[in-house]
């Protein structure tokens, strides 16, 4: 079932958590809401679930307005960040809960409930733990019980709040892939919230990047990574070097860099910043081409297939560079040596004209 | 130098000895004296004192008062702690302070306040007189005073439990389709049941033992408005020491039963892990098929 969010705004006191957000999730898609804490992603998810009521705007399921509908009537599956399993009920009863609270005329018989719960527990590979209490399970197991419980009511959409947030790195990896496989099997429209860009890129069909209650960019993982729409997106999607400066008459002067910028042909001067990924900087000993700048090597750390270099530019700015290990072997740069850096790719974004006042994000 | 994690043996023995001596002097001995004095003139005299009509009337009144005050404060405590733990509203901190009020002021003052309100010269006195309703120096006054004094017990027990528990499980239940009542009966109540029971036990102990406030509003009419603690005082003032201690032993027995129930509750709470949730990872992952 498709989800549509139209112009939704939600404030808590003086803090605007979600600001005029519109979003469409097509049927059967797995979408990630990605952003730092306080960006409004969890609030948006809770509004979709009906756990929070928006101040303005609409939530539509399959084109039908559900804004005023109560959470218990929306038929959404919701997986909470800390699982929120019923601690006094066994794993079996946790999963059965949604079936047992149905009105008598639609409540399935005991045999049907048993059948259904056990098949869900088999699906999440926990049928052997049906009689345990949640407190006797590991974090990854609890997470899967929470998922089975959400799926038991045959929800029309599945919403997951930081589903892997409180798990250790290895379990996290496994569960991520498992969730992706599960989604490929059951094709349930799903939205999950995360602050981990790697997780979003790996799992989701589409990524929605949020910042300060607004959507910065929506797109496939490739689009988001290769064609970031704003300076926030490029900074959030991994390490990046920033050069501040200005643009005028189709030219950009950004710190030590001078490059063409035909997108701004006007005589009016605008503040701007250039962004370069650490692996998009070439390191050389001589300044044969004139498109780079000099910097002094401070640290070199091997990291798998690459070597991470930290350099200081002549203006005192810190620079991060990643070069392949064999390139490092060939070059053998010494600490304290001056090296010539040539950016292969620089993305330039104009600074916003004037940041609106009173928009500092506060973590919820 | 690493500090030892336990104190030297001598210190431990000394501390335990001090604690036990204190306990014996101030708790066990008085309790023993109550029963010793009660049985001084033999079991026959004890039974006679306990079965004396005025003593039985006092016992009935005490049980009646507790039977009204405890359920009333159970309901109030649930409602107040629910409101305070789950919702942000203006006046929340005022409500929190008001709940503690009966703890903060002397019970005698609460009794006097009820006289000022409902007494013949009180604010509502003339109206009550005109409608022939007796509050002060009658059973309703005793019940009111007891309800007031035992007001905080259930709420005070529940508020921290509910706050620690958070909203997550209730929200999960709502999303799964549970109605308000189903959320309360199937999720909220099971999670706070031990805290609630503990609050009820404390509330009950105080309701049966309350002296100050009840003493002021009761009027000490024998066989009519005397509760057990008041009856004990009257007997004692009349130099009927054996009878006084016999009736007092009834209260002491009630207190002992309360203590036993309390210990059982605490033991159960520990056994079912009603408190915090973090434990070691017990279960192994099943190898992938």
C-alpha cells in the first residue's frame, strides 16, 4: 500500500520537529529516512503511524486520508527502537498480542492463532524460544520478535524506528541483510529511520535525507551518493574536505582552488563552498598541472586497501586524503613533506542567502 | 595501592551487632512486651478482652474504614500516577506536591481541618446540620480523615514505577490494535502490579493504624466511633493494662501479617524481574540452517 505525506508540520513547544514535509512512498518500496538526531525523521515516522498528530498537513494511505484516524485503526506494523516487547509476556504471547486484542467477531480461534504465531516465529528463526520471556533473549533476538509481532496483524505498511540502532556491529550487519531479503520476499511497503548513511544506502530502495525538519534530497542510494543535491547531503554522506570562498562571473575562488563555475555567470558575488571526497584528491610531488595546491603531510594511517593521509594546507586548514596502498608505496611520502594535491572532482554549492533565525535543531 | 572491596571482619561484625542490638531494643522487645502483657492473666482473660463488645465494635470500624479508604486511594493513586507519569500538563508539579501534603503535615492538623470544615461551627457545619448529615464525631468523619492521611501511599509507589517503564509498551499495544481498556488491563497493570500491591499494603497498614487525625474527628464514643488504636488508648487510660495490650496485640498481628505479605511481594518481584530489564545474553543463536 502506498503512503503519501502532504505538507506535514509538527512542533513541540517552540521547536519545529517536522517542517512542511511532503513525501510519497510507492507500494512495495523500502524507504530509509536518513538524518542526524533532531532532524525530524522519527517524528515523521510516528506521524505516519498515528502515534503523533501533525499540526498541519495530511497522511494518506493508498490515496485515502488517514490523518484523523487513530493509530489502532491504521493497521501499521511499528518496530520500536528499543523493541518495546511486553516484558511480562512470553515470546509467543508477544507475537499473539495483536490477534488476541481483536474484537470477538474477528478474533481468530486459538488453533489459528497458534498456527500463525509459530509460522511467524519460524520465519524469524525463533520458534525454539517461544516460551522464553523477552528478558531472556539477546538484542538481535528481541529485534526479530518485535518484527514478528508487528507482522502478525498483517499490517499494510511496516515502519521501523532505528531498527538496528542498539545492536553491536556484527549482529547489525546480519540483520540488515536479513531485513533486505525479507522485504524482497514479502514486498511490504516499509519505511525505516536511521542515522547511519551506510545502513540507508545498503538496505533501502530509496533514501530520504532529512535535516532540521525538512527533506534535503530524495533519491536512489546511487543518486544520493553520486549526485548530492545540497551541501548538507554531501557532508552527511561521509568524510569530505570543504573549501570556503566565493563565486562571481562564472568563476569560483574557494580557498586555494580556482575553477570554472558556469552555473553562476552573474557579476553579483555570492559566498560558496567546494566539497571534495578524500579519495577524489590525487597526491603528487610536482606541480605539473596548475589546478591543485600545496600542503604538508602530518599523518599517514594504513586502512585496508587505502592509506589515509592528513595534511595541513598553507592557510592552516586540515585536509583528509585517501590514496590506494600501491600508490602510497610508489610515492613513499615522508611526514613533514610538502605535497601537491589535485582534486579530481569538486562539488560547489552556494551558501544559503540568509539562514532563517530560530531554527537551531534540538535533539528530542 | 588497590583498596580492599570489603571492610575488615571486625568492622563488619561491629556494624551488624549495632544494627541487631538496635532492632532488638526498639522493635523486637516492644513487640514481645505487647504479647507478654496481653497474655499476662492467661489466655482466658485475653479472649475476654478481645471479645468484649466495644473491642469487637472497634475492630469492625477499623476494618470498615480500611475497606473504604484503601480502594478509594487505590483508584486515586492509579489515576494520579497515570496522569503524572504519562502526560505533560500544567499543574503537574502542583499535583505532585499536593499528593505529598498528608506526609508533610501532622495528622492532628488534618483532623482539626476536618473539624473546621464539617464541625458544628465549621464552614459546612450549618448546611450539614440542616440536612441532618453527621460527619464529625461519626463514621464518615473517621473514613474521610483516614482517606486523607493514607492518600499518598499508592501514588508515591506507582509514579516512579510508571515513569521508569515509559510509554513504549503502551504505544506498541495501541499500534497492534488494542483499545484503551485492553492497554490498561493487558500492558499497564501487569507491569506495575507489584508496585501497586506494595502501595496497597502500606496504605492498608496506615489506614488501620492511624491515630492522630482519627482521634480528633472521632469523639471517642465507645462502641460507635472508636477504632482499634483509639480503643487501646481508652483502655490504657482506664488502667486496664491487660485489656489494652490484648487489643493492641490485634493491631500488632495485623502489622505482622502485612510485613509477611510485603516480604512475599518483594521476593516475587525479584524472582520475576519486575524491575530493570538488562541481563546477560542467555540464549545462543541457532546456527543458520
